C-alpha cells in the first residue's frame, strides 16, 4: 500500500509541476493602449492609400515619359496603368513582407478604385492637375470622360 500511495503522490507532484510550467509560459495579459489596438485597422486604410498613391505615381511617370496616349491605345493604357500601379504597390508591400498577405487586397482595391475613378478628380480639380500633369493631359481626360462616372476600359458608366 505504501508504494501505491507514493506513486500516486509522485503523479500528483508531476501534474502540479506541469501545471506550474504551463502557467509560467502563458503570455502576459495585454496592456496595449487604444492607439496601439487601432493601429491594425488603420493599417488597412494606409494600404488602400498606398494603392491610390501608386496609381497617381504611375500615371505621373507615364505621362512625363510617354505623353498623352493616342486613341487606339486607350484600352492597353488602362491595363498598363493597372499593371504598373499593382507592381508599385507590390514593390512597396515587399518592405512589409510580414503583413503583405493581409494588406494586399487593400492595396489592390486602392489601385482599382483609383484607376476607374481617377478622372473625377481631374474634373473636380483641373487647375491642380494642369500644374502636375499638363494642360494637354487634362484636356485629353476631359474629352475622353464625363464627371461623376466610372471609366471602365473605354466605357463610361454614369454615377449620378
């Protein structure tokens, strides 16, 4: 009976030690501030803005290197814009490689929304875009599109 009692006590002691080791390895309770917790959702907004900026930048570079596209190149121009902006967004997200998978959709949405609605900003702020891009580019965009619309590969969809 003595050995049964001692083996039972040994098992209880092992269980207690395992429980203590497990509790010592548990992560401490979170003490993040509200600003640290809001950083995660805000980074999705930042990724979207990154996609928007990528479109602005690629169109700027494209205009200053190639100029105003010709009539037959418009559909190819949109595909090139999406490709360049996506490439720029991917390049920047490369530096965020730990979070790239999570924010890739936000960058892509920023690229697509800006690609198809960019001309609305040109209609709203033509003076700014004349300074940045040039008067001939603003005239080209206004001739090709309508205000408050989507421009989908040569098709204009009125929004209001």
